[in-house]
C-alpha cells in the first residue's frame, strides 16, 4: 500500500497564511501606535523638559549598563567558552536566569541583595555609607542585571564556534593569553560582540520591571523613558503613545544599524 504525496501548493498556502497571520500579529500594535497620535504631539512630547530629562537619563543608564556588561560579561563569556572550571554549568545557568526571570522578581532579588537590609546592602551602608536603592546607581544595576546575559550568551556562542586552532597557533608562537585574546579572538568575534553589545544596550534601554522595583520612579533620578511611559498612561494616554513612538524610533534605528548581523539572507 503506497501513500500519495500531498500537494506542495496546499502546504505552502497553509504556511503562508499562518506566517501572514504572525506578521499581522506583530505589526498591528506598531501600526496602532503610528495612527493614534499626530506628529505634532510627538514633537511636543519630545521637547518637554520632563521627557528630555527621562531620555537623557535613559541614555546614561543604558550606556553605563552596557559598559558595565562589557567589562564583566566579556571575561565571563570567555571563561564559560574556553576555561574548564568546577561549576561551569551552574555559572551558565545563573547567567541565563535573568533572561527568563520576571523583571519584577529580578528587582526584588536586587533589593534582597543590595537593599538597606540586604546581604550586601547593609554592610555597604554601615561600612561605607553607600545606599543603592532608589538611586541612579540602582537603575544602572537593574539594567545591567537584566541586559548583561544577552551579551554573555551571544559572545559565548561566537567563542564556541571559533576554531581553537587559531589560538593554539598563536600560543605556539609565544603569544600570551591576553595577547591572543586581543589580537586573535576579539577580531574574529567582532560582529557577534557588536551585535551582543547592541542587544544588551537595547534591553537596558527598555528595562522597566526591575528598575521600578529596585530604583523606584523618581523624576530626574531613576525615571527612565519606559517608566515615563507608564506614568503617562495614567494621566495622558496620548502622551504615553507619543513617548512609546520615541522609543520605537530608537529601536528601529538599532535594527537598521544591525541589519547586516541579523538579516543577512533578507
């Protein structure tokens, strides 16, 4: 008994309909933002002093978090990919956890660690007089906590795909570990490093849950653009949409800058 092959046209039609529905699902909310508010309202919101303050704070917090993620995440990614050590699987799980953890839970965890009664927050306050919660520094820590894993995972994947014989060849020529990393490894993974850093920055720019839980929503100190959108929803829905469009424009600019990394086949 033989089975007749199905018609490819019917399968392609079904796939096309489902794919089209998915595109509509993702596009419809964005179109809703675009048609909801007039360009004049967007410009009015953009020139408002409170919005400019939130935008500057967002850029400061997200760029600082991206720099801190690079400083800590690059060595961590290299260790996870290249250096065998006890507990490496656990370390990788801890790095990945903030990517799937609800942001509010992440903010609560940061409070438990760095709050005035936290594991490290108490000693910091009593020993050095440093109080982190509800400060700009807290916003930076919250953004770093949720954004750094994007950099670490991206770079680790690139390092795992890199031929280790390149490093071995440099080592046989007498190059030190740091020189190998600087002259062989980093140039080879540069596209992935740039993409991971950009994703990390974008995630930090859009951070909300951990920030409002750990740093609060204080204008001029911790109120970043996502928090400003949340506050505007209660007082001026059209203003919230206008602020959302500003963040949407930043995200689209980021995608345009990274189109060579993510859309090579398009």
